[in-house]
């Protein structure tokens, strides 16, 4: 998905940050659970990394190009 307007990028970035924080809380709770599902834990950690990568790409789009 290509976004051209900074406000659209900012809005999407906020959505992803909220989801990232929520996943962090879920992962923390699972880690403390003795009967946790390791597969689910790995899947959630992978999703969290994907979100972080996507947020990084969006942040890069907000930085203006510098002429060489």
C-alpha cells in the first residue's frame, strides 16, 4: 500500500504502534503463563517484528528526500 499524504502515513503509523503495544502486552502475558502455546507465542513475536518493519518503512516515507 502506497500512501502519499503525510497525515495518512501518520494515521497508519499510530494504528500500527497501538497494535504493536497490544501485542507486547499479550506476549508478556503468554511468557508468564506456564501452560503457554509456544507456536502461538512464536507467531505473535513474528507479527510484532513485521509491524516494527512496517513502521520503520512508514517513518522513512515521512523523511523528505535530500538532493545529492
